[in-house]
C-alpha cells in the first residue's frame, strides 16, 4: 500500500500559521515518529523470530530527527549513521516498506533502493548515479550519501559534501553546474552517536571543518552510552559539546556555532534546528547540535539487551523521558489532540507498519517460493529417471524448508547434480541449465557493481599514444607531470587538487609548481596534516560532480586514511549496487627512497583492502601523466602511486601532453625476450631493465612486462602470452614476500592459465619482511637490487640448463 504519511518539511511559528495548520503539522510529525518506533519494535521481532539476520534501529531518537528533517531542503545532503530511520521517513528519502525490504535483504533495487539487499538495515542511500553514467539533478533532490557501519567513518565524507558547497559558492567558474548546486546554498547534515565522537576520525574532521568554514551541521545523538560503555569512560567532562567548547567561534575567529538541546523537547528541537541550519546555510559556518537526554528503548541492537549494563534508575529514567511519550504528553496538554484521537492514530499507525512489513516480506518470499517450486520440480523430475534414491529426499527436504532462501534452493540443486554426476539423462541437463541461469541472476544480485561499469568507466577511455617532436627535450619527470596537470586544469574547471604542501610550494616534488598562482587557491589548495579527512574531502566533492585529486604525501601514510579508502570509497559502488559513485583520484608517491616511512610499497595491503579502486603503478612520470589523463575522463576511483625516486630522472616531453592516455589494465612489453618472462612495475622495473643488459652479456634474453596497473591486471593476458614463449616466470616486487607478488602469481598462473606453460617453478624476488632501514646500504640489503635480479634470473636458467649455466656460488 502507498505511504500514508506526509514529509515533515517546513518549520513553523505560531504567528505564521493558523492553529489548525499548526495542529496538523504536529500530528503528522507524531504519526511519522510513532510509525518509526513501531517499525523498530516489529523489526526487532522479525530478527528474533529468524526472518531477518540482524537488526539495529533508531528508536529513542524520533523527535530530534523530526526536527532535523524540517530544516532539510532539496539539494541538501546527509552523511549519517544507522540510527536515522525517522529522519529518512520524515524527509521522504525512504519508506516503511523499503525499511523492511532492506531488513530482509531483498536484492532488488526497486524494493531496497539504498543497497539492493547488500547492507544491514538502517543503512541508507539515495540513488544519484544513472546506469548510463550520468548523474541526477542533485539540486532538485534530497540526497543521502551511502551509510557505513563504522560509526565515525562517514565523517570525512561529510566534510567533502559540505566543502563542495563552499566551492560552488565561491568559485564562479562552476556557476554553470546547476544540477549540482544552487549558489552553494546546500547544507551537509551529519549525525553521529556520542560514543563515536571519541574517535580520531571525528575529531580530525571536526577540526578541518572549522578551519575551512563549510556548511556542515553535525548532530550528536547522546544517549550517554556507547553500547555498554558510559560517557564517563569516553568523553572529557562526559559532555562532547563542553569538551569542544574551544571551537566556538568568537569575533574575528573561525570556528563553530555550538547548540545543546534535549532530545525529548519537541518545541525546543524545532527552534534549535531552524536557527542552527539557517545560520549554517547562509553564513557557511559549521554547527554542532548536541542532542542530549536521548534514550534507546530497545538497546544497541538485536545482539543483546541493555538491561545487562544499565542500572535500574537509568532504565526508569529512560522510560519516563522517552521522546515520544514526552511529545504525546505535550500534545495533549497543549490541546493539539485528545488522548482518544491519539489512541486512534496509534492504532492506525501500527496497522500501517504491519501492512508494510507484510508486503515487503511477501514480495521477497513469493519470488523465492516460485524459484523453489521450479527447482524442486526439476529435482523430482530427475528423480523419476535416476537410480539415485537420495534425490527424493533432497527434493522433499527443500520443500520442507521454513522461510527458505536462495541458498537452500541452489544448495539442493548442486547436491542433486553431485549425486548424479555419472548419469546423463535429459532431465539432468534441464537441471544444469536451470542452475546456470540462476547463477547468472545471483551474480547480478550479489556480486555485481564493484565498479560503476558505466559507459563512462575509465576502462572505456581510448588509449592515445604519447607523441614527440623530433627535437623533444629531455627534462625532469616532475616537469612532465606539472605540464600535464596544467593542461588538465585549463581544460576542465571541475578539477581541484588539495593535500599537504600541494598549494603554495606546488607539492614536495613540484608536480603542482606554480599552478596555484595560475588557477587560484580554491582549485589548488593546501591542507593540514589529516590524511583521513583529505580523502573524505575528495570523496564528497566527487559525489557532488567535481573532479578532485586528493594527495597523500607519501604512500606510507595511506594507513591513516584506510578507513575512508577501504570502508567507504572502495565499497561505495558495490554497497549501493551502482546507485552512487565517487570518482576520486588519490595521488601519492612511494617505492624506493630512504627509510622506514619513506619507501613504502605495500601493494599486497592495498590490493587486499581497496578492491573497488583502480591501483595504478606507473614506472615513470610520462606514464603517470597519461594515467591522470585517462582517469580524469572516467567515473571510477583510483590511486596513482608515482615513483618517488623518479621526479628528477630525465624523460622526453610529449607534444600532446594534455591528450595522450594510458589504458587501465593494459600491460606493456617493455623488452622482447625469449628465455624468462620478468614481470615488475614502478621503480623496480627500471632496475630490471638495468639487469637485462648484463644478463644479455651472459647469453640470457629476458622479456620484461610492465602491468602498469595492478588492479585491473593485464586484461589482454600479455603475461601468459609471454609465458607461452619463454616457459619461465620471475616476478620482481619490492613489497614483502607474498605481498603484491602473490597476487601477480595468482593472476598469471590461475586467472590467465599460465601454469600449463611453465617448464620450471615460478619464482618471486621481493623485499625483506621488514621495512627498509635508512641509507643506500639499507636499501641494497632490503629491496631487490640489480645483483639480486641478475642472479635470480640466472638461477632459473641454471635449473633449466645447468650445463650451459653452471652455478655461480
């Protein structure tokens, strides 16, 4: 049935409205809040009876979220956490039926638009990425960025969503992008539990927003606990707004406006949000709204009961100060509604919630029951023609399933096929055909959209070779990057870059030298030392139609941003089933240099943590420039790891510096050879090229392959094509043993089928297991050297032909 409630939009004052209008607004608000509470109660019951796997709800926060929703307008953004269901219902960005569809993990975006069944309940998102790669008109919609379960992990993204409004207001070059902003008037609303304000990622972002002065409104839902841990063990003064009081702006300073209001006081909440958000919207000052005396009637989640850790006095207080109970009393005392009318309203609300739940459950179960009937019938049909007696039991067990899932159906069919592996009836083929089609459907349901996969994917960007004039100069690699960035910023006003030392000095290696003076400090900007919020800043900008390049100064420092990179950006397309995207480019530098924190090559760690982000490992700055040209035309996130010791190496300046591109996933055969295939990348590849000279003098002709990107890896299978010729493989990698090299072996030997072409064991040559010590000797004895590579290749040849290549040692 359709939703019966109206959005809780618009603030009110008594002199602007008739009492009847005022009364209807209040009653409608209460209806939304009460329905939300009933959804929480019923949702918990559905989990405890086994229909859903897990439940976490927003009960106790209904009234505060009704007030927040009144201040939320078209064009605004939300980046919150998993307690905001009432706000989502009140703004119309979600419905009760969608709430239950997500609780049941319905894998259809028509039923669960937020995630297609991929996220736990109360993880919200609106869809702004179209299948063709275009974006909806965000200025005409209410927008919710996709939630994550790490309670403070969304805060850096919130900073970026707010920072976009600042750029749209202050950068006149962006005035034509009307579908993303109306003069930067949009507020980014964030919510967070009081416990999560103890996290560094919150405090880092909070400080950054105060420096940047962006329209960011943070609501802290303070129920005095974080699961079982009381505020006394988390927060200085047991009060986050008091602890942050030094951020309050004063005359002549930047900072915040800080508000405190009780979570059960409907009138005060409405007034507070009206004042705070208007100030945030018009003045572009961040605001903190500390909502205290919140309750959590059902405890943290379905995993346990809060009666275990809250004292009896606290539980009694929570019962008395339940926000809906307090609002109900106020409404009756203010003659807004009678108790009898409220009873009638509540009865109707309960029925509506129950009907929404039933519809959501019946729609999913009907699909599964139809598939079960088809699968069981096919098994039974096979059983009638098979000598395997167990088939009947398989079918009957399937039909006997209570609340079956697709895994029950597919599991039964796979078992039936295993039992009849030696039979060849037509009925068995019918079963395998059905399973093939079901597997295709389930791949789409559960495994699709790790990347956007739209026509705008950078994988579709046509490769354009670098061109050179006959008198092309040999210049420092950093100058090639600088020229490429200059051309990109000239070409597209949406491109912005920021990070530590990026602006005034043009980054520590001069890739942006002089560009802030040319393009202004809104487009090329210095930041503080705050890797997590730098990445979040870029993510939010990318979601709002800009093309950000966020710099992490050294690859070793990516670990400070891993929460945002891994939990948020890498999973964004997948967890929204393609409904959202953030084509952020992360620029950094790594590999060989000096010392434990300036020589990082943790490729295995990145490959494991960042599936959903393209990982580019250019061997020189020309390749890096071509990758940036490619990525800036695409709509998927990437990290580009420049070779730290390559900025002053000489390269030719391409004549088409702003146009040439490097195809992602396209390996390059750097040197043809016949004896051993050597796969390497980045700084180490140059050492392989050096080793090839001496190996040639020893009668060994190696073939060198640069994958250029590790993710995706060698889509054209150049590595296995080389193995078909050489039959020998060495992977040279300056990550730890079993790091990036293990991934490369899996790709070449398993994915590409290279194992069948080997006539000797594949080898890897990696760095030592510890980080490199300081100094050139430390580098030599820790990471692969020319000597190491020569001897590793020679030993492979020795194993193959010891007569021709006797042992060196």
